[in-house]
C-alpha cells in the first residue's frame, strides 16, 4: 500500500455560507453553487482529492444529502455521506467521521478538508499534504497553514514553532482573527500562517484527543454512531451510502469548533505550510478576487457592465446589470433578490440574512429555483390562487406518487418526454403536449428518456404551499 492510498479524504460539507447571500442560502449553500468555471466548490474539492485513491467520506446536513450525492456521481461511487441531523460545528462532524472510519476496527489516516475552499493548484496541494504524512503516522494531528499574502483580519493565524524531525513544525500558538494593525504586525513577524482548517491524522489519534479535551462531544457522537441508520442510493450511475447517526443523541451534543475543542489545548499538533493560492471564499470580496480586474479595479461576472465606476464587483448571471459612477460596491443579482453593499461591509452580509430571517422573508433561506433529488423547480410567477413553475426532471428520475387537497395542476411539456400517471392510467407526453391533474387525483411524473425533461406547471386552487403534498410512494424515502 502506498502512502497516497493510505489516506481517506473526509470532506466537511456543513455550513450555510450566509456571507455569500443572496447566491448562497440555507437550502443551497455556497459549497453546492456553481461558482468557478461552472463547477461548485464541492466538485472542485472532490477533484483536488482524487489522488488519494480512496472512496470519499462526506459529512453533510440531512437536507443536503442529494446535493452531495449529485456531486459525488459515478466518479466517486462507493463513497459515504454521514448525515448530521443538525449542525454542531467541526468538532462533532470530525468525531462522527472518525468513529465511522474506525467502526470495523480500521485506523486510517483521515484528511479533513472543508468543502468550500478554492485551491487552484491541485498538484501543489497534494505535495503539501504528503509532507505531513510522516508526522501524522507518528501520532501528531497535522494542520496545514497557508503562507499569507496580505495582512488579513478575516482569518485566524498559526504561529510556527521549532522544526520537527519529520519535516513539519511544532505549533507555537493559534491566534484568533486579529485587528488590522495586529495582522500587519504578525506578517512582519514572519513565522505565521493563515489557519486553513485542513487536518491530517489517524482516526484513533483524533478520537483520543477528543476523549482528553472534549469528552462530552465524543460521548454524544459515540451514542449517535452506536447503531446508525444506513441507506444506499444510486447517483449518476454509481451508488452512494447514506449513514444516519441517531438524531436524539446527536442533538444533545454541544456545538464547538475543532480548533477550540482540540487543537488549542492539544500538545501534539504539527503544522505544514502551503505556499500556493488559497481562498476560503468566505465573503463577496474573496469571490471578487477570483475574477480579473479591469484598469479601474472593476470585476464582473455574467452580464454586468460598469461605466465611470471604480473597484466595483458585479455578479449578474441572469440579466443585464449596469453600475454607473459607483465606487467600492458589491452588486449581487439573483432572480429573486438583489444585494448592493459597500465592500467594507462584506463581512456583515450575514447580518442581512439574520434581519431577513427575523422578518420571516423566505428569500433569506430559499431560492426561487429549488433543487430536488429528481431535478429542480423554479417558481416563475405566483398570484392569488395561481402559481407557474418550470420543472426539470433528470433522465430516469421520478417525482413521488402523490396527491393534493387544495390545488389542480396543468402540465405542458416543452422538452423531452414525460410519463404521466393519473389515477389508474399511465401515458406518455411529448413536446408541446399537455395534461390536467384535478384536485385530489393521485398522480406521478417520470422521465423515461435519456435527456432532461422540462415542463411548465400551472397550479390553481385555494392553497398552493409545498406542504400540500400527500406522498403515497417515493423513491427518495420522503413518505412519512
């Protein structure tokens, strides 16, 4: 067995990415959004870890399970997704993964990586990870720090200590996100790194450290993983296993980051510096830096235009957005929400989400276009007693067998072929054909073809909420 194949990648897919609102929302966080080259950060992370040669373990929220499965697809068949009943921060997430990895008596090296970082040089990344293998095999928890390129107040820092015989460095101390002047002083000091939140360790070493420093977190996770639920699902031509910890035990776990719970108090932590480009894509300023700037410092993605503007970032994937005479602005356009912010307030976008949530505004958490395990739907228009949706169904996928108490539906196929079950009959619809589903009628939509099915659904009735669905059968385990 080579050093490479001894590493099991663990991707931490939690987090809501509220600082990238309105593009990133609770129902569709930033790690799943096609953000760079039409790929999501999770897809880029998976590609960056392909050299490990092992099935991947992802730790994700239950509500995002099919988004993770879609990203894994056939290329990462055999991978496992540990589903958290609720977010409890990185200490619990890593504990779940380590317990799962060692359940059969194994003690693999685990490489923990956030799903939402951007590291364009995958070769340099792999080389740096390999430099920590000796220390991790010898019993250290290895963390990877990024050589800083500017005095950032958005990142925590790691101060490097003396050299270790295995080629890594001891950690002298962890430093919380500093004020600007303190960040400048740290850079002048010359021995500090940005804390990237990437770790390499044996499963047994991490569990022992948790037992020493955060026993209550470990015990809650042990109870949750004592007899987890398991389910295999097909995804993109492959199979992915869902692992479900016991919800009641896990919900009793306190929330704490691995840095506070283990790294800071632990006495055997090594650090390896990474020299390449890295971003946690943690704010719109960080996203803007991924795009080239024009001579006036403007950065534009999509259909944006700037005139007489300076240092303005425009994200406009869907329609024309023009900035005229602006300076130091972030302009983020989506179909149902628009953010205009001063660049100095990029870190406060999360406060916008909190404000909208307190006002019970649905755009705080949910997009107009909603991902579903069978495809997606987009609420194009809604009014009193009617709603119009675009619906896309993946090849071979089916919606649940269902009925509605309060609404009827008209379906019009615009692309592909639809197999419709209505009551006791089943029939096919091709492009430009339509059908009608009366209130209370049992029905199902299936795509029997090899191409995507797209249709228009017009709903009419006294109540049009998504909770007016009675599922009788479902491929995705949503019948209750």
